[in-house]
């Protein structure tokens, strides 16, 4: 089903290899303002391509990219390859070292209705438009999205394990993860990768905005090209693919923080009581622990007061959104329907772009924002499981936005992929 291709990546000049830790950057949707300020000070950091500055940031990124090409800051690899990417990491409270194994390649930007690449989240339109503009101006994929395929036989892992022994880069990133990149040039092995993915659907784990940007860019180019064949470079997108059968695939929760609301605390709690059992808690720092393993349970930190809230089971059938059962049963659907729509009056279509609502992975940051007065309330949730992601994807439906946080995040700066005619590798050119 999924068509993938190797690529001739653009990478930093080998003279800069020793500085690779100073050249990488977090993805555009997770990099903090403080991180940005520090990264922008390095004139060659990849953030100048992924989150460019200026009144016309996409044009600025294109100018920077051309300057880097002309000056030899970036060079294109001579041979096409599959780029193996491993991330070694630990989780709080555990001594185990996990390793997420995967590889980076080009994949065709399939329309959702084709059923080859499946999504599980909504997107925020403004963020998609930024990605389209960047792709139009640079014709460069500046960071890979993250996709999942299912292979219980683990056919590709032996080749990746062998490749990773000869790394191109090895560094520790901002998350504390150890990132290692290697490359496979062997044509027979590349054929195996291509053949294996031809039989798979791909679930989009992370990067919905960037993928949708590529999809919209492809549609635009198709309408402009009367001789469209489906094999032009603009048909392809850069993706990091991992096997969903691995035990080391981790999804962390993404909490909700609301900066303002018109209701008083008393009125908010009174309305909440119509749907939830509300239990006061003494210590807000335990809110993430008291809900573990409990369906439709959330931590609520409201103006300095902590509560555990749990949906009354008998009200769950009231959800009248046109979703399948797989989506209605999700904690975040319950949260967005009963709390944001029914209690706060923020309807589903408005929630995607609601300016006062932010999505925060770090639990203590949620508590700190409310304590400091930056926010009015925080809603703490459990993580989504891999099985839930699969069930939703295969149902053809989508989750509320920012439902999943696949950890660790892929970093930007290891490589870039061009979709320019004279810089792109087709299947024929790669001898496949």
C-alpha cells in the first residue's frame, strides 16, 4: 500500500559534524520561547529553517537555505539511502533504557480518503498554513513526521541494528534522549524496505500539521500541472517510520490548561457536578497519580484548589457528537464534550482554534501556571494507549487535537529532504 523511496539527504558539512548538538533543534510545535532565543543565536542552527524569523518567515527560510547551499554549510549526499534513526531514552521513575528504532525515507503524500495513511488527530488550521508556506518557498522538508507501520515479524530490524553500529551522528538532545543516525546504501536492503512497506498501512503518529501541509501543497501542484503523473517530487513527504509492535513505543499524556473563563469557580463546579463526581484533594502534585488506570477520570486544579473528577457513567450516552464508539470512549472525548462544550460552552468547532486553551505535556508546568496566576485551571489526563490509537485510526475517525504525545519527539537538523526536480531521487534513479 505505502510507497516509500530512499533519498539523497541534505546534511551539514562534515566540518560541522562535531557541533551537531548545537545545530539540532526541537520540532516547531514543541520548541519553547526560551529554547528559541538560545537556538537563534547560532547562525547555522536548523531552527532558522524550521521556525524562521522575520515578517515573511517562509521567504526568510528560503533565503537562508540558499545561502547555506551556496556557502557549503549544507551538502547533498551523493548516494540515495534509507536513514536509520534510533532514540535511546529513560522515563521518570524507571531505570530501564528504552530504544525506539526507526528509519527516515520519502513516502507518497496520500490523501486521507485513499486509506493508505491514517490520521488520529485534528489539526489547527493556522499551523497547517505556516507549513504550506514554508514548503512552497523552500521546496524542502525540514523535519520528518512520525509514522507507524505494523510488522510482527520484525523483518527490517536486523538491518537497522547492523547499520546503527556505524553512526553518522550521535548526540544527546534537549529531552535527554540519545539520538543516533546511520544510513543504509545497499540496494538490495533498500528494496526490502520498499517491498515491506508496500504491504502496509501507515498510522500518522506525530506531525499532522506538517503532513497536511505536504498534502495541500501536492494538491496545489497537481492542479497547476496538466501532465501530472503522480511521480513528481512534490508528491512525496519526509517521514520517520517505526514499527508499532515494539514494546519501546511510548505515548505520554497531553494536559489542557485554560487561561481564562467567564464563569466563577463556584458556578464552574456547580455545572460540573451535573456530569462528574467531584472529590477534593489536598495535594495538587498528586493529581496525576490519583487518576492512573481510571477511565474518564481527570485531575482538576482550579485557582489553587485540587480535585479529582470522574464522569458519572450514566451520562456518557449523552455524547451526541457523530463519532464511532472507539472515539466516544476516549478520556479526551469525554473531557472536550462535557467540560469544554457542555460546562464552558466552547463548542467542538471552536475548540480547535480557541486562543485561551493550551496543550501542555509537563504536569508540573500545568500546576505552576495555575499557581502563578498565568492560567485559571488545568485539566490533567491519562495517556492514550497504542491500542486506542490503532482502534481509532482503523475506525476512520479522529481524536480531539493534541491527544497523543509520542515520546521522545524526533529532533530537527540531522537531515533535510529536497523536493526540487534536480535534487530528488526517483525509484528509477535509485535503481529500484
